[in-house]
C-alpha cells in the first residue's frame, strides 16, 4: 500500500495482468500551474444549445483527454478539488470510462492530476478488473468449448471481440455479460448447454435470451470490478431466412486468449458496434464508453478506403444503418471533434435529416455527460424519426408512462433462506420506487422540453 499512497515512487515495470503498465511517477501536472504539455484547441467542440455547467464541464474535460492533441478544455482538470474528484468517480464508473481514463493519464504522464486517494482507488479497481476479465475469459472459453464440441453455429458478439480495435487492453473495459450470436437452429442446444452449466433463463426480449448464474442479492456499484462467480450470458438468435444474407456466413476465425474463436467479419463488427451505440443513444442513459470505443475503432480504419466501401454496401441491407451510424458519428464529432473519414460521413452524417442534426446539436452534450439514470430527451429524437417513417421499439406514450413493473432483479432461488428472500424483495422495491421517481420527474421535464424543442425547430427553419 505504500506504493499506492505515494505515487511518485511507483516503479515503471509494475505490470498487472494482460500487460497494463502502471507508471505512476508523473512529474508533469503541478497544482500551482499549467503542465508542460501544451493544450491546443480542437475543432467543433461545445456547440451545445445550452452551455455546460459544473460537473458537466469537468466530465467534458475528462473525455477530451482522449483527443490528440489535447484540447484547451482539458486544463480544467487542474482546478478540480479532491472532493469533486470523489464525486466524479461514480460517473466514471457508470460511464465505463474509469479504467480507460486512468490508462490515458498514465500514457500522457499526467497521473498527478489525480489526488492520491482517487489514484489508489482506480489503481485497485484496475487490479480487480484484470482478475475479473480473466474470469470472464475463462467462462467464455468454457462455454465456447461446449458450443464447438456440439457443432453449434455461433459467434462472439461485442465484448472480447472488440479488442484490440476498440480498446487498448481487455481489462480496461467494464463488461457485464457475455454475448453470443447463435443460429436459430442451434438456439435450443445452446440453451441446454447453458442450463447444464447452471444458468437460468431470465428473460426473452424479441430475439435475445438472457441467462444468469449465481446471482447474488445485495450487490452494489462497489462490486463493479470484482471477480465474483456470478455471470450473465445473452444469446442473440439469428433467424433462418431463405435468400437473406447471414452474419454467421461471414464469420472470421481469430486466435484469442489461447482459443480459436468465431467473431463477426470486420465490417459486421463495426456496423454492429455503431448500431449498438445508437440503440443506447435512443434510450434513457448512454454509456460514454460506447462512443469512445466506436471512435477508436473508426480511427483504426480511417485510411482504409476499401473498408468504408464494403461497410456502405453491407449497410444497405439494414434500413436503420445509415441513420444510426450518422447520429453516432455526428454526436461524437460535436463532442470530441472531427475524427471520421469522408468514406463514412458522406453516406451517414450527410444524409441525416435537418431535425436529426438539430437534435444532436441541441442535446448531444447533455446526453453524453448526463448522470445516471439519464433522461427522456431521446424521445424528442424518436418523435422526429417516427414522423420520417422510422418507428421506435416502443411508442413515445408507452415510454413516458410504462404500464408494467420492471422485471425482477433476481429471481427466487430454490430453497432460499428468509434473509436472501428479504434482500431480493428489498432490491426489487428499491428499483420500483426509483423507476417511479424517474418516470414522474423526467416525464414532467420532457413535457417542458417539448415546448422548447418546438420553438428551436421553428427558429431553425
């Protein structure tokens, strides 16, 4: 612990799992003045309709540390107090940025921006998450070995397959579950395999099946990085439709973590990643890590013109592809500056409707830097898309006032003790009350913002 309480003494060769070097001897950022690194302005930043305030300005400065060169806004971090850093930790955890931010400061040699207690906390989280990542990799391999032994048609989705295109090191991601794409003819066998391994089917939503194993009541945010024996698996069922193109027909085999695994083709991987980010933008709360990972993936392919041509061809099969990629790309550009090549923007961003662009420019910063559980501002965008013929997953009315209770956080256990049952009920009651409060407060805010949005559209004509 002496190392963690005195960062200046950290050795350069302290390495945690998967090769993350902990280099904490930064001498650059001094509380009394500017660091020796020059902060230069970035283009297309901070065009929000309403100016950012307070914590949002600091959150923006944190996200902009991932830009090269560092924008001038990053100098705000020099004035953040120890107490403000403690408050920011919750947002860093929930947004999925915490460990990436720590790694970025290490690479920039700016670790002295963090108070010792905050650095120590993030450092220990990184150690815990490295162990957790090892555990999830082991679980994924065990499942896939059985999938392959029975000849299942499947592929890894998201998660580990995004490394190294979207994240520098696997242990920097906050991954909550394992996702697999499974052919419709293999779905029941995949379910049987998971149930033999102790998983329980929790929910079926459309073509997604959610399974959990060793669920534990009473877990909180402090367990986010812990390697607990609790796992969640989602099976995404691909329908067997004659004459249609199948993702499972275009797989790429990659050697990952000592096993040969099927993953999506490079084009399908980025397309799926972008649409996944768009899905969360069209929801109550969007994790900033999704946007950062997509940006990094695009930058890795920026000069590959052939790739962008292939992506455009593949996107023609999905009517929401150009819209989703356009909104995500424009949002990241407005927040972090230009990054996408013309081979992507000319058929996505350039094709967005006037109102979709206006929504991003008006609410983009508020969406990215929002606190959990988010807001209902996305419904303004959904209304515009519905007017243009693109229906949402749920109607605006049902999203404003749901008529169903939230699904159980944890289902009943066989022969569970009274104390476990009480903790389950308490967790569910907390969730119901929190959701009720959210719907009432954010529903009222949505009504007020709807009037403002109409005025903004009228002025923009």
